[in-house]
C-alpha cells in the first residue's frame, strides 16, 4: 500500500510546495515537504489498518516498510472418497535449489491404500515435478489394471493445461500430452485440490511413515483437517478504490 500511494502523494506535495514558492506564500522548505508526505501516509495507514501504530515521521514510515508482517491463511480441507469403480490419486511435486522431488498416494473407494510412491526427479522446475509425479501415478494405475482414475493435484496450472483451459508451458508439454492421451483412452479425470499431505514404493499401509498413516486414517474416516499457510506479501496490499 505504501509503495503504491507514495509516488502520488510525493508529486502532490511537491506541486503544492512549488506553487507556494512561486506565488510568494512561503519559501521552499524540504523538511516541511517530507513531513507532509509522512503525515499523509501515516493518516492513510491509520485509517485503513486500525491496529497499526505508526508515528507521522519519515523514519517511522521507513521502519514499517522494512518490517516483516506475517499473516496466515487457514483453509478447511476434507478428502472425499472416489466412486466404487475408481481409484484416487493425490500427487504433489516441489523444487528447491533446482532439485526436484514428488510423489503420490493412490487409494480405493474405501480410502484404503493401494499404492504410494515418492520420487527423486533430479534437476527441473516445480511445474515439471508436479507433472512427473502425477504422470507416474496414472501410468502405474493403468499398468496395474485400474482404468478409472480420479486424480487431484494442487497445481492449478497443471490441472488447467491437462483440461485444455490454459496454454501449456514448453517445459511440461511432453508430460501434459501423455496425460491428455490417457484421458482420451481411459476413465482418467483430473481435478484441482489444496495440498495434502532414494525412491521407496509402498504397497502396504503398515509400511508408511507414522505421520502419513495418521493423515490417511483421518481421510478414510472423513475427518476434516486444516491447512495453515503463510500469506504472500501481496496479499497484505490494500488497493484503494
């Protein structure tokens, strides 16, 4: 908000100072102009954000701009079981420092584990990791006789590309085309969802890590859970009407 309003307020105060100096009302005073800018910004902040305590001086404004404001966004999430004929894939992928990983969980209509897989994908991008993780799960289902597949991914871009709602980036074009082919030849459906929780493949529920078993048990029982995420900085920006 401050960075959006600052140019307009600065230009306005400079214009007023120029007019006052030109038409003889008072002499040019740099400190007064800066104080007027600071006071206007402080007034806007207090009017929009009632709990913010900021003094009407430039040092206080600069300190506020440099401060880190943390805010969280809590989302209610509930895993829904697929129809009797379907298996359900929940996949995810991520990338850190250029190195990618992914994985997924495949469950049946009762919420029981069919297969789980983490993947070490090497170098790439986050979107590529999302696509590879989903493609691996779909290919495993088809090769093991599961042709009715309901998949969920938290990558809105990937879901839109596969469903022909968005232009596909070149980096994931091959994976998206394969997923589209599977969609045409099998009962493969892809939806968007919020994220849920050496390569090791899990075929039995007892082999899973304790935390994963707990989350999957909650999903099978239909228990609602919550995801807490840090809001991005732009979420805190107020756009004046």
